[in-house]
């Protein structure tokens, strides 16, 4: 592809903003990135966990994080405390995919945790994601699905690709948004404010 065309496409994507539905409000990670409550969002990439932690930091209350023991059990409090208070996390281990989906759906519907994180090897399909979406809509909770492998066609509100650029910087690229246009940002973490700092990816690339 011609380099000028690539730049123009990136500029169009990077200038986009995301707006969530007003029914349950939203959490704002940083201007202009907002994640709708009462919706399910998918995050892929080697740094999907950083995106999830940024979302948790922008929200309040307990967070239920469910996954296989080998995945969730490796979460280290010393690494998490850079972003959030580890005491907010409730870890739930499942034995297989069915148990993980059941636990996440139950937690989303229960209204006891305003944020539910689900780790899956492969993204949810339409039927699975619709069940999660309905549960989130009922409670107003936000669901974050960390997809380790490939994504599938789903009912998720947004989908993100998150990868590290260097030790303290990441690229967040929204590849799907039902209620806005996708966007792309270079992200770093502002230690003193406990919040991410976002720059449109085209601006970061040209700096």
C-alpha cells in the first residue's frame, strides 16, 4: 500500500472519538476514550491486561476477575499496585470454558461487582456474547473479555488490540465500535494521577 494512503487512513482513525450509550453511563479511561457501562468489550493483544487495569482504575468498587488458574493465578499484587489497589480484585478460577462463561454471566447479572473481567483462550461467539451482553444490560455492569487467541463474530460493543511499544508505552487500537468510529492511540501511564495519558497514534508516530 502507498505510504501516503496509509498515513491518511491512520489520521482518519486516530482522529475518531468513542461515545457510549447513555442508559448506564460510561467510564472514561482518558479523553476521548469512553467505555459504555451495561456493555461487553473485547480486548486482544499482549497488553490486554494493561487496558483492563486502566479501565478498573477509571471505575470504582470491587472487580471480579475470572479465568483459568494458570492465567488468573499469576496476577501479582506488586505489579497490579502500580495501577490499582489489589484489594479491589476478587479472583475466580474456572476449570473449563463453560465454567468461565457461567461465572462471568452470573457476576454481571448479580450487580455486586460493577466491573467483570473474563479471560478466554478464544473470543466468545454470538450466542455466548449475547448472553453476557444481556446480563451486563440488566445490571449496568461493564464486562471486559480478554481474548488470548483469535476473536470471533460477537455482540461486543467494542473490540481493542493492545500491544506494547516499550516498557512504559502501549498502542491501543479500537478495531470495532458499534456506537462510534474506531480510533488509535499511543498510551503511557501517569504515575501521579493514576490515569493513562493518550495521544492520537498518528501524532505519536510523527513525534
